């Protein structure tokens, strides 16, 4: 008995998690693009349509490239994890620092949009602390100091 493929966007419902399983290799970008477009098309859509948490950096890059192929119109941002430990004697790679700060800066300035956008990150990056929005945003006022 053959089943027809359905759009993952059909499973979207407020307060209900969506789990995608048995997605064919290479088709993950198509499924993610479909979800992002469906979320962006709703009334009062969030500024970032979708957050995709990948298991590691290479997987994040692979999925981002797949999305670029299937949906070049969707804005993609990548937020990589640090490439060193907090108290290592080695500093993080300048490219990773720049990419993280660029992504954080863009996220702090988002208001709302009509186009879908996706933020890709990794499990390690989600677990690492980031500065508060008021600390790094241009023109943001710093938090008040206690007297």
C-alpha cells in the first residue's frame, strides 16, 4: 500500500510539536523550506520563521547548502558553536567570532518581515551563553545599574 507524501506544513498547529522522521537523504532542505514558507505565510508571523538545531557544524552547513538549492529566496543565518573551551589558552577562530557576532547583531535588529527566514545552529551553540540583547545591539541602552 503506497502512501502519498504530504507537506510537513500540514502538521502545523499552535502548541503542537512537529516531528519529521524518515525524510529521504537530501530532501531535508525541501522539508525545512516548506515549513518556513508555511510559518511566514500565517498572520502575525514571527521575524524568524524557523529555528533549526543541528547535531554539529558539518550537518548545519550541509542543511544550509541544501536549503540554498531548494529555496534561494529564503534568508538563512548560521550561528556556529565556539571552536574552543571557555578557559583554553587558544582564542576562538576570528571567522567564528565574526559569524556569531554578525548573526546576533542581525537577530537583535529584526522587527518583522514578510519573507521567511531560518536560523541554523548546533546543539553546542544552543547550550553556550550569549550576551544579552541590550549589550551588543547598536543604539541599545545598557541596563540600569543598581545604586
